[in-house]
């Protein structure tokens, strides 16, 4: 039988690199989780941030972060060498550098989902730079310097006996604190809270995608926690089991609590609870037993629900619940070390002493990240605003920040063009097979239906606006328009036309005596008589006043107009509508006329004045007469 001895040093390096690949799987997990929880108009921005922050943090951690974290310690506070690392001949350092680079990327990307949908891409890159160069490495130096390699002096917190197995504080609390600071600086999304401060639901794009992202994170966490044991051993079974059970317990407790508080069996609460359980167990996965892991996970799941509700009350808009999951779970997991780890595995003599040290570590992390983060982001925000404009936030960061058009943006542009074209409603372009095809077809159908309806209504309103409501003939507005048109046509054709102005004699007396109802009836009958005698082509009869009418007679001589006027006068008399003036007297009309001649042009006002003066003369001569302007005797 062939015996092959494998160098333990090689096994350790191989194991670390394998876990590094698993931790890297958390990046697509974060990408899926966040992309599914934002609206589709921002999903490209979120995905790009997850790729970019990993690249930025990787370079920054190599250039500065690793040296601050694992370089020769300055009194246990920060490293002083190994910047721009070059350990070509030391594979152990290279492997562990790569492993910790994944941790740095995880700490940096926690912020991405929290401030999604309103932080500028450039502002987010600045935050990633800060996390990778100062926040994560310094806290890591305090807690892990001297733990993984023989280094002296050790970090000041690990020297006190602080325990953080796989980064509940170093990674997750750091990311959670900077996320909270950024949320306070940039503020909530537009429309997230009402004027009264009540939260409004911002509908997610794709929760199944978020569930997929959560499972990718779950898988990656085995590398996260398992890789913190440098050499594979039987301890891995405990670490993996505790990791899995804590996550499951967190999901169950979050589901039950949210069901009880909100009457909801919400998938988001389950996802957050599961992740919070993973975060919390990261501090003690190698030290606690399975029942303790379940309790730690269950409490962290409840914390994720309660802390999420608390943030809403303070109008803090955390899109993916990064603060409840990573900060809430990280702090609880760090404190749980002193409560659940057997005394013989603690670094201090009693649980209470260990609890004090754990709380000191939590406070130190909070003070460092919040003080540096708040001052830095406040100054950056003054010089380079971290938040996008309201317009960019409204149209979405995919297009506003990166110029990435989608079907929704195309639809919005079409609506914008329609809004600019006020005269004629336009149809939307229908691209069959697109997500918006049905919406565009429905809009076009509604547009056609509405256009037909409004066109019919418009025609009816125009008709009503052109008619006198009592008599049903043209009103004064139509009369003026037709008179102007007749004048223009007559000028072009060098033809004459005539204007008749008709007034019902003594109508006021009639109306006062018989009342308005019979007065209206009288005018209707007079109008019918006038209409019955109007035989001139394109002639117009209009009511231009209370009891005053006008007739436009195109291409008509004064003799023909006078003859028509006489017929009209006689037709009204033939109605024999009794008049109150005396026995045997009937309603009559007086008519004044004027001729427009192309050889002696006058304006319309003068033409009307001439006809009106002729009417006055007809009434002065005893009424029931026809008189034309410039005529010596009544016709």
C-alpha cells in the first residue's frame, strides 16, 4: 500500500485557500440579496457597487489595510509595516492575506444594500475606501493581531482576553456601524415615510433572487467560519454544525416573531433572521455546543426583527436591513461569548470578567468606527454630496448614475415626448415580447377609446357653443366669424353682399305683459318664420341680442336683399301673434339693411352701424317696415 505523507503546512495553506474561495462566494450572495430587494430601476447600480467595492477594497487592503492589521504592532493599536505586501516566498502569509482580503470585502459591501437607491456611486466608493484602509484593519489589529501568527505585542483587545472567532465584531459590527452612520448622513429614500412619519412599503423587485442570495451567503459562511480554523481538524464538525443550526434558529425565530407582531409570514424576516444567526455565531462557533448555538441564533433572529422596527420608528431607511442583521447580530454574538461559552474555554477566570471585556470590545469598535466614519462622511458630504439628486433618484440610479437604459426608461421617454406634444396624442411604440408590451397596448387602446369619446364630446360642445340655446340658430360668435369670412371672400371675388338686422317691435311690452315663457315662445315662432324665407345659398340667420336677429346674404344685391326682407316681414306678420298693445294688433318686425360693395369698401363695424341706423329709421317711421342704408323711402 502506498503511503503518501502530506506536509501539514501544505494542508493548512490549501484549506485556507479553499475557504477563501467559499468566502468569495459571499460576494455574489450579497449581489443577489441586494438586487432582489431594490426596485428594478436600481438593480444594475447595486450589482455594480458589489463588484466595484470588492475591487476597491482588495487593492486598498493590499496597499494599506494588511499592514495596519498584521504589521508590527505599535503598542497593540495599529501595524507599522507590510504595506503593499510582497511575500513572494511566504505562501502562508499570501494565503492568509487573501483570506483576510475576502473579509475586508465583506465588511465593505455591507454598506451597499443599506444605502441602496439614493447614494451616489462615487460616494459609495469613498466609503469602501475608508472601510478597507482604516476602519476594518484597525479593529482587526486590536482583536486578531497575534492570534493567527506569533506576533508581539498583541492587539490591545486580544491582550485583554477579547474573543471574536470569525469576525462578528471585526467584520460585521464594523460594516454595520459604518452603514448606520451613512444612513443618518444620506437620509431615507424619497417616499419611504409619509409626512406624518409613517413608513410606506417600497416594493421589491425579486424576492426569490434575494432568497438565492441568502443561500449563497449561507454556503460562503462555512468558509467564513471554517477558514478561521487554520488547519482542518475535528473542530470543523462543531464549527459547521453550530453555523448551520444558528442560522436555522435565527430564521425560525424571526418568522415566529414577525408573525406575532405583524401578522405576516414574511420572507424578508426569515432571510434577515437566518443571516443574523450566521453573524452572531461567527464570534463563538468553535467554542459553544449545539443547544447554545440554537439559542444564540434564535435571539439574533428576534433582534433582527425588533431592531428593524426600531429603525423605522426613527425614520432610518435601511433597504436590506443591513444594520439589524450585521450590527444587531454582531453585537449580540460578541456578548453571547461571555454568556454561553464554557468557563474552561474562556480566556478570563469568570463569565462576568469576560462579559466586561466583550462589552469593552463592542464599545471600542463603536467609538472608532462612528467617530471616524461620522466626521469623514460629514466632511465628504459637504464637499462632494453623497446623495444623488431627486430627479436621479426618481428615474433610478441605473440610468441616472450609469446611463443604463431599460424598458422602463424607454417607456418614460415616450411619455415625456407625449407630454411635450400637446396638440396630438401619440401612441406608444409596442415592442412585442418586452415586459412593457401589454402596458403599451393597453395604453394605446385607452387612448383610442378616450380620444373617440372626447372627440364626440368636443363636437357636441362646439355645436352647442355655436347655437343659441333658445332658438337653435347660430349665436353672435358664429355670426361674427361668418361675417368676417364673408367679407374676405367678397374682397377676393369682387362680389357684393348684404347684411340685415331684424328687431321684434315692442317686444319688451309683450314680454312684460305675457311673461318670459310666452316671450320665449314668441321669439321661437318669429325665428321659424325668418328661417323659412332664407333661401340664399350660404346665407346665415343668427340671434345677436335679446329680440334682435341678423341675416348675412353673400353674393346678394341690395334689390334681392330688400325683396327677401319684405318676405320675412310679411311672414312674421302672417303669424298673427297677438300683441298686448291693442285689439287686433300682432307681433311685427322692423328690418334695417346695408350693402357692402367691392367698389366702395367699408369695414364691418361701419357696415353694421349702417344697417343698425337703417333699422332705427324703420322703427322711427312706424315699425313693421324695411329700410336700407342710404334709402330715402321705406320699401
